[in-house]
C-alpha cells in the first residue's frame, strides 16, 4: 500500500522561533525550509521494531518498589490521517518523577530523586494501535534561567509511522492544569483545537489507577490511485 | 474520516541516554563500512551536547526494503557536539543520487529538522531544491570517512527541508 504525505495547516504546528522560548532563536534555521519532491526515500520507512525492542511499559512498579506519586494509566492509540490504527508501531515515552526530576544527569533541578522511578519506556502497539503506559503522574518543574517559566506536567512521546516523513516527537499534557495556560511549548501551537488535542482525556475508572486516553496521529494517508 | 496530524513538540534536554546508545552502527561488520562523522552547532557556532540524529538510507544496492539491512540508525552528539555513524555507502535508486536522510531532534527545536547528506555533487531532484547545495555534500576525509557538519542557524547554515 502506497502512502502519501500532504502539507499540514501551519496553525496546527509550531512555527520554529517561539516567544518565551529563547533557545528556539538560537537553533531554528534562519533560512526558509526548502520543499522537495517525495521519492521512495521519503515515502518508505524503517522497520524500527527490528532494532528497538520493548524495554518497559510499567514505570510505576509494585509492592515495596512502587514509585511515589499518583498512579495513572495512559492509553495511547497510534493512528494515521485516515484514522487507521498502526499495529506494531514503536512508541517511546519519557517523563520526570512526581517531584519534577528527570533521571537524566543533565537535570540540575533541586528536587528529590525517587529511587523506585525510572522514567523511560518503550512499547510496541497492539492490533488496534494501542499502547498502555502504567506510571505515576509527572510533576511540574521550573525551566532554568527563564525568570519563572514552569513546565506543566507532561509526558514526552516519540513514535514512528508508516514512512520516514511520518516520524512524530511530541508531548502529552494533563487536563485542568493551570500551568498549561502559560506554557511556551504548548502555546506555540496557535490553533486552539490543535492544542487541546495535545491534552489527554481523563476517563472513568474503577481500578486503582487514574486512566487517561490519548491519540498520536502520525502523518500519512493512503495514496489516491493515479487516474490516467 | 480525516484526522489532523498531532502537533510536533521539542524533544527537550532530557531524552533518555539509553535510547540513543548502541544504534549508530548499521554496517554490522561489513568490509566496506564507512564512517559518517560531524559536529552540530547553533547560532554563533556553539557546539551542542546530546543532539539526537536519526538517519534513513538505502542499502549498497539502492534498496530501501532490504530485510537484511536496517537502513535506520540513531546517534547523539557528545559534549563537544560530535556524532558518528558506521554504515555502508548507499546505492543510487529510482532517480535519486546516493544519499543519507538526516533528522535532527533537540531541545529548542519545536519541530524535527530534515536534511540530506550527499556523497558528491550529483544530479538529484532533492539536491536541486536548495541554493547552497555544496553544504549538503559531505567532505571525504579518508577513503572510508565522510564529514557532514550540521549548522542549525547562522553562518554556513545547513539547508533544511519542510514537507
């Protein structure tokens, strides 16, 4: 099956250099991005599952190895632009602990490390394009040298779609968080509905975990057959 | 049903180190392996630590669907901004000159940056889309080593693509 990649509405994506996020002005290219025709190189893609296996789908732990924090389960569905699920899609997730501290050695935030929390997961989607991440709700944390920018609780996701140009790296936010309103990253997306799609939905749960649902929509749809 | 692609957002500064380890070698001991090295810099030429680079390329025969060759790799820059891939030189394919597709992910990049490395100045429909085409052509440092530096902004800025 051939897939095609179409241009996106720029309002649904960040522009590049963003107000309130100083690093973007040092790193986003100053020259306009070039457009190119799509060949087999861009419209095929790696089978990353051959190199990237599942390594963790549960960051919360059990018994006396339980991570601290609100226990949550995030149900993420990976779909393409046709709404078709992507079974076998590889999904990477990472986030900070309940106190706002990452496992990364570059994190200098003065918040406690949780010895029972390791915030990096890699999952493979099942038949319906679904992955489930059992974890704890991440905390908020201040961004250094920004004069009061606090990141709201969020989970980073990295996913591969069907072709090279379907690659998606993004962040998922939580509903009802006051910091969502002022976050320079979430608000770099100018279209309100596009921002709201980056916020997970809390769904009723009878289990001991708060359950959130979320969609990752990767680029690409079935190519229209050429009429000749 | 038509869904709108999810908004991209930055990788941030805390991409787990384990995710970028052990994935830079696509060559699997091939006798004709090559190295692709380079340095990633921002405005004013400052080098960048822990930039995540992913590549996608054809095999030596120009095939993108060879089950014996991954075609994909990932590396992160070190504290001096340097990265290294080991791979094989891709073949030409379907009107495309031999090339390696690069994707750059980093803190401060709200969207992934796409660029393409070529081995020599060639007739190619993607290379033809950029003005500073010499910046997409790797420098051959030794018979088996190519240098492809990536400047995100300013100076000899690397050409990037939007699709």
